[in-house]
C-alpha cells in the first residue's frame, strides 16, 4: 500500500511541468494554471531540423486572426530581439482588420526569424471587439515561437489561449536562467531550440489537461466553429489578462528600475477548495529588483475591473547580498513572510539562507524562525532571527548527465539542530564566520544518491534527475518516479524500495 505522503510528492512532481523566476520580460501577463513550487524537469531533446534557407527574393506569407471576439484595430508584431518591446525599425507589424484578420509578407531575412520569435498583439483602447464592442481597457495577447519553419500561407490564430502557452513557457525558461531569447541565439543553438520545442509541448499538455480542451481547439478559430466551451474559457482568461496588464503598468511606474514585474490574474478551483472560496479571482504579483524581490498573493473583489483587493492572503519580501568568502560565491538571503490565518489575523516569520559553492557542489544552510500572530496585517512585524525552530542543509550537484539534490531538516529533538551554533542571525557576522567551517561540516554528510543517511533528522529527501526521469525518495520510504513519455504525458510510478515499481494510486 502506498501511503498518502506520496500524494504530496506526486503533486510536486506534476507541478514541475508548470514552473517558475528570472529577469527581463514583456508586457504579456502570465495566466497561472496551478501553483508551482518545485523545479522543472529537463526536457528530452528531440532533434529538430533547422528551417531551410529561403531562396533569395522569396516572400513568405503568414496570416491568421486576432480572437477574443474577433478584434479589429489591434497591432500584431514579431519580437525578433526577445525583449518584449516593439521596435518599429526592425520588427514587422500589421493591424488586424475585418473579422480580426491579419497578414504578413516577410522578406527572406524576416522569414528566417519568424519561427524563433514570439508574436504579440497589442489591443488598444478604441479597438473593436466584434462580440463585446469597443475596447475600453488595453491588453496584450501573444503566440509562442513555433521553432518549426513556417510555410507559405501559415495560419496563426492569436487568442487568450495561445497567450497562456507563451506565459507559461516564458516562466519556465526564466526559471532555468534563459531570460530573453533572440532570433540570433536560437538560430545558433540547436539544443536551445530543442528545449523550447519540448517546453511548448509540455505546456500544451498541461493546458489540455487543465481546461479539458484539445490542442486543435486551443489553436482554432473557435468563433467560426461556434465552440462555446473554448470561447467561454477565452473570455474568462482575457478578463484576467486585462486586469493583469493594467496592474502591471501601474507597478512599472512605481518600480521603473525593476528587472522584471510579473502579474497574473486568474481563477483556480483547486485554490478555491483549499481556501474556502467559490469562483474567486486571485492575483499573484512579483517584483524583481537588483538585490531584492517582493511578492504578494491576494483575493480580488469580483467587480468588473478586478482592481480592488478583497483579502491579502500572503506577502513575501526577500533581500540578498554577497556575504563572506566570495571565492566560494558566498550569498545571504533573508525573507520576511506574512500569512493570513483562518480567523483573518496574520502571522509573520523570517527565513535566512546562506550559500556557498565549492567543487561544483552548492551548499546552503537555512534557519526558519517561528511565526508570530497579529490582529491585522499592518501590525504584522517580526524581525527575530535568533531562535529558529527548524534548520536545514541543502545540496545540489551534477555528475555526468545526472543532477542530484539532497535536503536534511532538523528540529530541536535532533542533535544536529544545535550544531554550528554561531550560524544563526548571521547578517552582521561575515567577518566572524568562515565559509570553510560550514562547508567542512556539511561535507561530512551522506549526500550521495546511494548513500545511507545516518544523521538523525526530522525529515530528509533526495532527488535524482536524468534524461526524462525524476526520482524522489525520503526518510519514510516514499519513492516516486515521474517519466515523461514520447507523447509528453507523464507516467507516475511509486515504490517503497526503489526496486519494485507500480503505478501510483490516487
């Protein structure tokens, strides 16, 4: 019998296909499918043929529709340099006409970049939605890079659903450190092209599962086919897109030097069930500055604009700085957390993390202090870092084609909890504490995949990633293997010993 702890692991593994942080960005708000809290598996490269060079003097045509209802008067443009900003001098554009139709005629050089570029649609105030009337709030939609060479009369319908694909893909690429991708980068890097193509397919799989729509429906002209189910999903999504776009523009004025501002407005039945709401609208926002990040998760008042906060559900502020020995990349992060309680009070806590890297192993020590509750969020304040209730040691390293992660968690009943007593509230101790001490101490633990964990822990877990497989195991003999299939579906297998595997239950 596989116990219920596997459900937590399975949900974490499944979230791998929906993950995301990074710098740079476009104005396209991201539509969240499910919460994502863990790392994304590395996709299996599938060889992709380089688009064949076009004969000189060749013109390639591409066309499609801008669909919410059909949108007339929207600017459609291609982002050749990957910065999310329209450059009139170098990036082709056109305006959607009757029934939302748009078309391009690309030169040879332009056509060579089309497969590697995101197509954006800027829908301005005053454009006409043939279903809903004149547009009163600007918003943006997008269509992801295809990677495959375009053909003459290529059809690309751009809608809220294709915008979801690019939003999720962008998050995953930034989470893996890819940032903005240019046409030239993708032309020159076949491995990167393979990765993006696989990521698009993976996002599409999860979009299909989330909305119960086929890939054909997602890319289709669902108005012409009178597909009311797809149309209803698109209308819900575009309501969130408009609200997210407006709020993002507001934040850009407040934080003009931000590396990235990310805003998502969405509905999520799973979160409704967890939080006790019905058909609620949520907004996630995160602001990446040079050395600090801000994030906030709220329930919105369900009015037409989706601009008013009903309940703040959580807030986080993390600051980072170089710390200690820079020969081993010393870095300190301190995060302040605020969470809403069931009785509408709020609790505040702190986490400090210090990390170093030596011999290709990343070492991280974390201290988590107890939260303190207050009646209101305005009162919520807790600067204490002196008395953690939990400590953890984390490791990450790569050998050959495999990546390994190990985490040990300790509480007061574990002897290791009181080790390294000076490594608490360490912000101002960089001249007192040596990286060699913590690296030497943490190096003594069994972090190898096949090594037995001998230290007394409250909890431990290990992860192995290679090719299209991720395996997790923990101190309760829960083993979960996620295997990406050729059709991009994910097969979950469970075990109690890592030898005999069966299909996971529940």
